[in-house]
């Protein structure tokens, strides 16, 4: 008896695995894209928290190297493993709340600062040169040629600071300067101009609160004094603190005025200027 030939055709589908609808495929693809975006966002946050930082420069203290409203890309790794050296440009969190500089921040800056430590909310980032380390004795001495002053660190001018001219202001004019700015009402003999100066910056920087934290346990004579029989004033940087000054001394709000910056406030070193585009490029740190 002849065998009936087998019918050839499409294989039968497995009823236990139903076909995906177009909507299900779209949902699956959207989920894959969401996961990819989520992984990328997590990677960006990790890089932002531990590797790189951004900042908008609020003042002209580092003209001509860095100018107001420059936006910088800041590398965080180097100074987490080593101490910055004399003359290096460093980005740090202000020890105080700077209400005036906060007004200059754009939406992008405020968004990026969401990822910053909670203790620095309301603070801003400054960029200056490091000129004093813990234990250093600092003094401004008149330039032999021309006006202005040179900085002595333990009796000598560091190589990177040679040729930089400073103005003798703030703590280098009066050892009581920081205390006067924190507590101007305790100095009734201040001139009207000085009293107005101290009162303005005290409020603009919330300076009294910062002074109590940074100078806790320190007496004025511990960090600043007048050399006997002279008008020379010397500053000693306390343990755990650094002293920063800007290249553009007449316009620089720096450690001469607000004091020492705690080590924990150091963010990193500026690596790249990313805005404005016509100035895009690496920062000249010399």
C-alpha cells in the first residue's frame, strides 16, 4: 500500500509563546533605551562627584589668566592624592556663604551644585593661587623696583610667585582685621568708611559664622602679629588651613580679607576653559 506523501508547509507555531504586538515591541525598546539612559546618568553623576567639577568664575581676581564669567572644567583627582604646591591655581569652596556671588550663578551652575556636599549649600567656588601652607609664615615686603609688594614665604619668594605684585591690604595692614570684620561693633573707634566696609562684607558673606568655625580655638596672636619696632606684619598659617591670593591684587577678594581656607574645602585644579567658546582651551597655570 502506497504511503501518503507528507504535506509541506509552515511549521506550526507554539501556542504557549504568543507573538508580541507592535505596542509590546515598542515598550520593550523604550525600556532598553531608558536603562541605557539611566546607566549613562549614573556614570555622569559618579564622574561629577569624584573626577570632575565645573565652576563659573565670579570675580576678576585672576585676570588676565582667568576672567569673570569664564566657565571652567575642574579636575578633582590630583589634589585628593597630593598637596597643591606654591603658585598653583586651585579651586576651592569659600568658607563662607557668598550671597553676592550666588546672584551671578546661572541655572546650569545651580543644577551642577545639586551634587555638591550639603555643607557647601549657599557657598560658591573661588579660584586663586596657593601662597601659604600650614605652618608657613607670610609677609609682604616692598618691591625694590616699582610699586607694590612681593610675598615672602618663610623669608623667601617661591619661584612661581616671583614677579607677582600684591597690595598690602586686609590682614597685612592690621592683625585684627579678620576679627574686626566678624565683630565690627566691638571696635567703636573704626572710621565710618571702615565700619561700612566691615558691615557690608559681614552681611554679604555671612562672615561671623565662618569666622567662628575657621578660627575656633585661635587667638589673634596665634596667626598674625606686628614685628616689634616696625610696621611689618607677619601671618602664620594654622594647621589644616591654606592661604590663597589672586594675581589681580587690586580686585581680589582673597585670604588677605577673609582668612584661611580649610583643607577640606579644596576642590581641585582648573583643567579647561569651556566657555566662552572663543576662549575655549586649557588653562595657562604659569
